C-alpha cells in the first residue's frame, strides 16, 4: 500500500480526458491535477518554453510527494519527456499520438493525424511516425484554434463544428480510415467529430492505454494505493469555474508556479 498521490498535468482542461480514464482504472488512487492555464496553449510554444513549464510543474508535483507523474499532454510529452526523465527520478507516463494502432489497423493505407504544431514538428513524433508508417500515407493537420474552443467550454458549439469541418476537409478528400487524436483536448470533440466524419473512420485516442500503462508501472514498482480516491484540481490561472463545472469539476485552487 502506497498512499502518495499521482501527479497529472496538461496545459489546461484537455488532460481531464486522461484523468477520466485514470479514475476509471485506478479508483483508489489520490491524484493531483494541474492545468497550466496561465500558459495555454502549449501547441505554438517553442520546445524550450514547453520544457521550462513541464519542469516547473513537475517540481511542484514532486514537492507534493507525487510517486508518479502522468503527462496528460501530447505536446509536453513529445517535446519534454526526455529532459524530464533526465532531471527527475520519479517515473513518468507520457501520451503520444496513436500512430502505431492506426497504421496497423488501416485497410486503405491512408491515416489522418490531428495534433498541435508543437507535437507534429517534434522529433519524437516524427521518429514514431517514420518507424510505423512505412508504405502508408499520413495526412497531418494542425488543429488550429481547437484548444482555445475547448478551454472556453465550446467543444459542442457550431463554431467548433465549422472550424473542424475546415480543418478536416483536406483529409476527407483522401480515403482515411483512421483519425488519430494527437491532443488530449481533442478527445472532448469526439461528439462533434462523429457528426462530421463518415461512419467508417475510426477515431483513436490514447487515454485508456495511458491509464493501463500507469497501472502497470504502479504494480511493477509496488506503488498502488488501495485506500485513496481523492482528486484535487489546480490551475495556474484564475480558473473559469463555469467551464470547469461543465467538465464535472466543482472546486479548483489557484497555483502560483
Ligand atoms: N492538450 C495538449 C496536448 O495534448 C496541449 C494543447 C495545447 O496546449 O496546445 O497536446
């Protein structure tokens, strides 16, 4: 039995999609969730700027005695996980676009990836993509403006539907059969995406595999808690409580880091 909490962070609300999977798989774990809303979006920031924020947040999570850190953000994982692992001894679980299952499952040989500019230009993403998509066509699009729409609580709005239709149109001219959601904010767009995408396109996100990997690492290191289940939420900006409430979070503290 290990009563220390798990730390989870993202640039904002997007990581709640990962948190939901963690809560389902690990209901007895205490979790500290940090939304770096003073610095959102990460997607357009430099690798250096993203790494600086990821280190600052991890420092705080470690100071709160976290036993493991889940990076619930593709942009932070693909830009900063190597440095984080070099600086901190705590185990990390990251999230990356689900290129491999999309490539393995594709019948048409064409897959779509929707992610931030920061993820798509990262060396980690490009290496994974090269490793698993030999002989396939990968159509990548930056989800321009989508993180902001989710942060404003507009995931299911007409504005978001229009923005998604514009972003996806080059992809939909090709016979993609998988759409990889390479940003944790985009998981909250699934309902709107289902309105737009032909039924034969499989939408892939990585929340459940991340929760499974977290479970595996806890087991492996004998770190499981059997007695917790408390989730505490923190934002580095003054949070818009109405938006957080629409995601099921009623209490959130301001964090100065
Ligand atoms: N939710 C994040 C991701 O998975 C970050 C998006 C952003 O802040 O641009 O990439």
